[in-house]
């Protein structure tokens, strides 16, 4: 019996391979080419519920680093200011303590000065001993930063001298110290007291 012409043409164009028993056929649809990675290997798998967010960008790292550096610099500045303030306070306390210590010597020196004044005509051993004590006390004050001032013949200085009298002295230039009645100790801001003096009268 002759075959139908359409069937004959289809058979010629699409030859049908025989199906072997037990062969596995691939599913229908698009298939990856041979050797192509799977979706899981290519990184296209869906993230799980515990997956982390996107990593920080370079700008975020830079901003955080800048903030940490600013905090570090502020901490260093605060520490430096605290150190300087402590040093100033410590120096003020030291100065005040030296002043109190030196001021405690003044009555002793005054009594020694008075004793030496009344015993000037007696060159005995007591006078020499008192003078030695006086010199020792003056040296202590000098070491503490309060030198003694009892100079005569110098120009009157209101910052170092306190006028307690004005005298007529033809041998002294006007406005100069003629006699020191009570020595002064210290200079400038560290002055314990000015020297009490008499000054030559100005013409």
C-alpha cells in the first residue's frame, strides 16, 4: 500500500531515533549548555534568613575612621589641658607654701635685728652668736627665693621701699635711701614685704 506523501516528507525531514529500553530523558525546557556552572555554584542561590546585610562601603569606613580620630584628638587635648591646669595649681600651692614658711621667719629676724642693734657696743660672744643665727635665717630666706634688701645710698624705689621718714642729709643725694629701719624680703610678685626706710629730702 503506498504511503501518504506528507508522512513520507516528514519522515525524511525528522528521522525518529529508536527509543532504547531503560534510557532517561531530560526534562522539557531550556537546559544549560554542557560545562556551565549551576545556579548554586554561580552565586545565584537565594540568601537565607540569617544572611548578613551588604558590607560597609569605603566611604562608611572612612567616615567612621575620621570620627574615631577626632575623638582621639579631643581626648589628647583634654588630657593636655588637665596636665597644664594641674601644673599651674601645683605651682601656686608651692608659691603659697613658700610664702607662709618665709613669713614665719620674719619675727625671728626682727628680734635678732633688735638684739644686734642694742648689743652693738658689746663685742662679746653672744653678739657673734646672734649675728650667726641672723645670717643663717637670711640665707634660708634667700634659698626660698626671698633675698634680703637693706641697702643704703640707693635710689628710692616705691616697689621695694616703704618710706617711714624724710630727713635732711647734706651727704646724701635727694631721693636716696639714708637708713633702713626694717629690711625688706623678696622681689616683684614674690615680695614678702618692702624695706622700711628713711629718704633724703628733695630740695
